[in-house]
C-alpha cells in the first residue's frame, strides 16, 4: 500500500494507519511472539519484529496491528514491557505523512530518531 513497512491495507489517503503501532527499543532477544504476548493484554493483535535481511538480526523495531482502534489507543496510552525491556510505542504513519517530520521533512526517521540501536 506504500504505507509504513507494507502494512497490506492502510487505506491510503495519508496519515495514521488505523489499528497499527510502531514499537521501538527492541533488543536482539525479543521475538515477534514475545511482542505479541506483551501486547495481547490490550486485545487480539498481530506483531512483527523487523529483521535485517543482510544479517538476520533484529533491526530494533517492529509493528503491532490491533483489530480495532480502541485497543490500539489503550496500548498507546500504556507502558508496555516485553520481557525486562520497556518498549517505546507510537502511532504508525504512512510513509511521508508523519507530522513530526517538520518543514521539508518526510525523510528517513522523521522528526524522532527511530533508527535501529544496532550497527550493520
């Protein structure tokens, strides 16, 4: 769909992707199943930790998609721990539509540095 990371149906039109959250501060040990276990307390969800294709390691972030917006908002307002790590949770925006990017923004990482904590 051209959204953040190929969500498979964000609906276009720009802006926030309904039901989807960006999750950062993931360590190498955190798997998609661990993220799903932590976020399922807010409602049914699908989770994906992004993996670097060149080395097979976690890129330090992932996505959580909830079945409805209310569950997403509860998760967004809550402190969530995956194992012993408190993760950073924010709205997931379509590429080029993050309002935090500022004037002339929309570049990689937007207004907040969300790069992987791991070097390649």
